[in-house]
C-alpha cells in the first residue's frame, strides 16, 4: 500500500485555467521530459503521479530522462516506459529521436525549461505540448504557463514541487493528497555488492550524505557530520555514508576515526537501485540540500535537512517527516556555490547539538 503523508506547505500555487484534453488527443499516451538533476526530478514526481491518473486506460505514461535517472523512473510503478537520453546536457542522438517518435504520444509535457527539448518533441510529431513559458519556446506549445518572476532572492518563493503540480493541475490532474509513489525493487539482493548487502542487514541505521553537487555553500562542515556519526554509533547505532565518486574524500573524512565495524563508507560504491534500498531501510538520514535528501523524502524516509546558501521554501523535502534547519543570515539565501565572504556562517551556525536534537 502507498503511504500517505501530510503535504508540506508549497506556498501559493498558481492557478492556471484548465485545458480541455479529449480522449482522442492522447493517441497512445503522454510523454514527459523530466528535469535533469536528481533533486529536481524527485520534486516533479508528485506531478507525474497525478498526471498518470488522467491518462485513458488504453494509453501509456512515458518519460524521457537523463541516463543517470533511468533506474529511478523505471522503478516507479506509475511509469510505463522510460527513454534514457544518451547524454543529459547535449543534442539528442538519432536513436533518442527515433525512440521518441515511435511512441506515437499525443500529448507532451516539458517539466524542464529547455527550448531544445521542445523542438525535438515537436519534430517527433507530438501534436500538443505543454510546459512553462521559457526561452522563447511558447510558440511551440499548445499551452505555455507563465510563472511570476522573482525580482529578488527573498524567502518564501514558490516550491519547485508546487510549480510542477500547478502545470499538472492545469492539464486536468487531480490535487495531490500527499500519497507517495510506489517504487518497485529494481535490483535483486543477490547481485548487490557485499558492502551494500551488509548495510541492509544492519539495524538502527543512520544514513548521512555529506556532499552536494552544487558546491561548498550547501555543505555542512565535514567535522560536524563526523561528530553526528560518532554519537549515533555510541548510542548503539550503525552508519552508512553515501555520495558520488567525487565525494569519496569528503566521506573518508567523515568516517575517519569512527568505529569501523559500525560505519560503511559507500561513497562512489552504489548505483540508483542500491541507494533506493538503503534509504528505504534507514531509520534516519542527515543530508545537505541535495538529491539524496529529496530521494529519501519521496521514499517515505525521515531525517534532518541542512540548508545553507539555498532557500528551503523552494527546495525543501516533499515530506513533513523531515526537520529543516536553516539559520538565515543577512546574505542568505545567496544561491552561490561558494561563500563570497568566505565565512559560510549560514552553515556554521547550525550546530551538531541542533542536528542531534532533531534526530532524537
């Protein structure tokens, strides 16, 4: 059974007029181009779920995704077919275009802001396209949705999930009630690595994700993650450190000196199916504003989210099971990759005691 959560506050979601889509308009289904980044793609999943509910029974829900997100969307119960592009940020290959064309989808929805993707969707013969009015592509869309411009970097901006949902509602989707998606197991335990299987057998598991692809201004100090791991282990728990291959050094610093029998450093050693199973198994997660934070939340996990240079009102987890820690400074949110003042006070003001209390 799907789990239900209280819906987080997404702010005032824009109300666009609802378009009328006839059954014949769908042809063989709906094809959706997802965002490229893991966190953004996860925040778009509630909208994807709601769109799946309005597609006629004889039609399919197809998604076009960057290669790194193929396994994530193939594990989603509501998705019928996934088309992974050969690269995320480049021109499509002839095979990418062919796969889109043979779907014979009648409706296309662009959750990203790409003009290039709108052109490829149109060239693939998809008659009706919907998406945000961005980068001059409105001329290609049956309906484009114009969101209010943000004139400054203040807080309380529209949440990304609310943005995606507002477009889905305008296409006739029902309101999201907080229901989480069903994720099918994408990988049998027998083919997982020994390290991953060992983690899945541990109880009282804390997962920590000390990295952030965006940059240092989203990364809580490594020594603080180290202290939280040490405290968790001292209280009889186990720890798994996860991250990309580029974050191996950060993960190693977190693990240094921690009881090696109770900590598993899996940075760079997991694929998407591994991550999904680990996060589903975890009792708690501590993460920066990152894709891992969003993935854990959509899987029904709970944890502590640490925000620095970014705005929790627009990119907080899509779940009320998470505690958000944000010590706003005069310069925050700046949305910078590094602190132009060099002090990173927005992160340093969040103490280990604050995180530990939130976990307790």
